[in-house]
């Protein structure tokens, strides 16, 4: 009798374990592998005009990201000038003094953050330039979106080449593993890419927008950045058309 009860108990335990395993697998498949509700896969995106609009809006929103507006750009782009001081208390954000005194090293966190912020911006622009051409949508709006992406990409490379000189020049989305670690490109080629993007952008962008799109890149913005790029390269005098008022 005892052996019979023991056998029944063992069978019950085994059946319980099997049932638990089946239940776990079902749970794993139905609950644990659910795609994040807030994310949309790339295979489902880049289909409609609305997708293109969302992508352009995301590109502009990224310009307000921490690495693009906070400590990193202030440190790299402003602290070395004569008209900027750290401010605040002496013990607050003391790393800013290294940029002010030109004692900063390549390993400083603000340097890597600034670098990452600009390439993140370039990725947003390249995503648009690589995917929007294949979307069936209003052709005028498509051309404008592509021109805006070229302006933003030129702006990011302008910030990079001004800060670092030679930098990797990525003008398309990576297609395989070998495309990820690009070598540095001579700054003359980077400047040329900036000017090419700005020429393309200026030829398409409108001079102004309706209220719903105020803040998007304009023809004037592209021409102004082109002029600034020429000044940094000491290319002048540069003729600019006078825009109608």
C-alpha cells in the first residue's frame, strides 16, 4: 500500500511538473514575447505619408535631446570662447572649466556626448533620406521633407567638422556590419558634403511656412548656414541672393 501511494505521489508530481512546463511555455509565448506597445517595427513603418511626417517630426524633436542642447554642446561649442563662463557655484559642473581652460582630454564625457548627439541627428536624417523616397505620397511634400533632412544633416556635420575636423562621413544607412565603423573622412570632403546638402536644400525649401509648420527649415536657413560654412573655410567673398520681403 505504501509503495502504491508513493507511486501515485510520484506520478502526481511528474504530471504537475509537466503541466507547469506547458503552462510556462504558453505564458511565455502569449505574454512574455509581446512587442512593446509604444514601438513600431521598421517593416511596418515607412509606408504612408503620415509615416513620413512622423519621421520628420521626430528628427526635429531630436534636436531638443539632452546631448544636443545641454552640457555637451555648451562645453564643446561655447566654453572656449571669450564670452562664456561656467557660472553657478564653484563646485558645480567643474568639468566645464577644462573646456574654458583648454585642458580637456578626449576621454571627457561631454566630448563623447556631443559626438554621439550629432551622429544621432545624422541617423534621423539618413533614415528619412533612405526611406521616404519609396513612399507613395504628395510629391511636393516628399521633396520638401527630403530637403529638410538634408539641411538637418548638413547642420549636424557643420557642428562636427567645426569641433573635430576630420570625422566619419555617413551619407546613407548602413547595410551590413562593415558599414558601421567608418574611418575618418578628410574635413575638405565633409565641408563639400555640407555644401552639397545645403545647395540641394535651398533649391527646394520654401521661404516661409503656414502656422502649422513654423519652425521647419527654410530656404533662408539653408543659405545662411551655407554662408557660415563658407566663412569657416575662409571661402569668400560669397554672393547670396537677396530674398524678397
